[in-house]
């Protein structure tokens, strides 16, 4: 089966389209950007170019062995970026500075901080779930939230936040999306996503809409298996795909492709959407005209890793049209497979250069041409400022929704004569 898929990719890649109308990664001073990108790209070896495609997970709560492992991947295999997982902001900042200082090309640093850095890092601020934000009518507050989160990412040396979730949560038993979604209304989800993206990208932090083509109506977690979406194209256009076109038109910088089985988009039901040329290139690039960064969901997730072995899966992801291969299980194997594919003319160096240029453009967009180390002084103070608390209160106050008031209980009268009891919902300290 893998050989058949590779043959299809060879044929399709011969007509690979690069020209797009809107490029969200190009800055106003495009001449300076091109000069910087060309100066790096024109002096890279093949292995260095391949390395740029790979974004590896790094932790700030592990021992020196893990740090040495990451350093080796940077120095020997020239990886292009890191996605930080669990730890603390202080340790992450220290490691960030250490890793950047030994990398020949500035690293693109990512994190998944959907409701704030607290999603990954201890002693940082936690904002409300997207489901709560979805109840807010004033979308300017969502934009303000995106901007505040962007400032925090920037302060910690993070260039891309793998958010927002734009899945429309039409399945109430969805085991993985749920309250990470802005809700079940496609128009509201789209408006909230647009506001968040505008806010975070105003701080020069790349936003990443996910999980394309849509993970909201699934009953399987793609970390554990391959979910199936058994819907026709009309349904997908009206629900799952609905938010993406407006986001693309407004300059969304990146999109994460999910590991899903969607027969109406990819006839091979065993092939995840993240590895499908029809989905990544045919639908996302050519039909939806997206020219930003295309990033796989983590390739160590069972929804993808069950399909092919390490190395092979990264090659398939690249052939499908992805630019960044997120969390490869075996970096040396990935580089070896892609290198062999280049030598065997399965893929061209022009195709490789295309993705590397996009990644370098994104790095320039995020300020990496003028890279500075993360300032360690006052880090906790800056990340846990009073602005967070004030914004949190505004978000919560504006999310309160009155569903019914048949007996006119609200507003409550004669408060001075009543006893009030408060019920805490959730396990968060600031809930």
C-alpha cells in the first residue's frame, strides 16, 4: 500500500502548485525578508534543509539526559523548531536560551496554550476555556485575550501558539475537543476564531487554527486511534470546513492538519487526512488557496503512527504537502527517508526548498532575524501581571448567560434580606 501511495504522490507532485494569491507570511518590508531568507536558504546543505521541517517536543521538567538529547538533535540533525511541553516558565526560558545559542539557524519555538500558558507550564496564568469564551457577545474581548496571550508568548520566547481550536463541537460526547471549542454554532466559532487570531498575530505570534478539516464531530480521540468522519462534502462545507475560508482570507498564518479518516475527501479510508495529498494540497492549498504554514498534528499520535513506521510517516506527510512535521518519533529516520526520496527523485529539491522558504519566512515574520535571548529577570512578575486578572474578570463577567427567567427570579430583589450561597464549578483555582 505504501508503494502505491508513493507512486500517486510522484505523479501529483509533478504538477505541484506554488503560486498563491495571499501569502500571510510575507511582511511589509518583503525585500529585507527575502534577503534574509535567501542568505540562509542558499547556504544550507540538504540535511539542514530537511532538518528545518522537523519540530521536536521538548520538556523543561526533565533531567539533563533530555537536555542533551535535544542539544544533539539541534547540533547534529539541524532541527528547525521545538514545541515545549510541561515544565516551568523559568526553566523553559533558560533552555530556550541555551538551545537557541547552539542552533545555526534560529529555532521556531512553539507551545500549545489554548487557554493560556498554564495549559503546559506551572506558575503561569489560566484563562477561561474556549467554551466559556464562546458565550461572550463582545468579540473585542476575544481579540484582547488573543493579544494578551500573544504578549505572554513573546515574553517567553515563543513564536507560534497552536491555537485556536476552530472545531465546531456538534458531538456532545466528543472525547478530545469538548470545552476546547468555542461551541456548536459555526458562525459564532468563526467570529471568535477571527478575533483571537487578529489579537495574537498583532503581537507577532503565529496563530495556528486546528484541527483541519474538522475534529468536532468525532467520538474517538486521535491520540489513541484514527477517528472516522462519515459525512458528504456538502455537510463538511457547511460545518467542519466553514471557519477556514474566512480565517484564510483574513491572513491566518498557519493551520494544523488532523489525523482523521474522511472518505468524502480521501477515498483510502486507512490514510489519515494529515498524510493525504488530496486533503493537504488538493483541498487546503489549491481549493482553499492557503499559502501559510501547514503543520501536521503530532506524528506520534496513534491516529497517524499506526499507518506507517517512523521515517516513512514523515516522508508521507511531506509528500502530502505539509511544511512542518510535528513531533517526529525518530528524527534520524525521518531525515534518512526524505533524503533517500530526494535521491530517488520521488520528491524534488524544489519542493523541499518551497517548504523551507515558508518556514524561514515565518521565522522572519515572528522576529527571528533580530533574535534576542529571553530576559530571565522579572519573568514571573511579567507573566502573572495584574492585566491578566483584570482581563479574566472581564471575560467571566461577559460570559455569564441567562438561559431562562420564566419566574422573573433575576434580577434578585432585596439582597439585604437574603442569604447567598456560592457553588464552585470546576477544579481550577480561579474558577
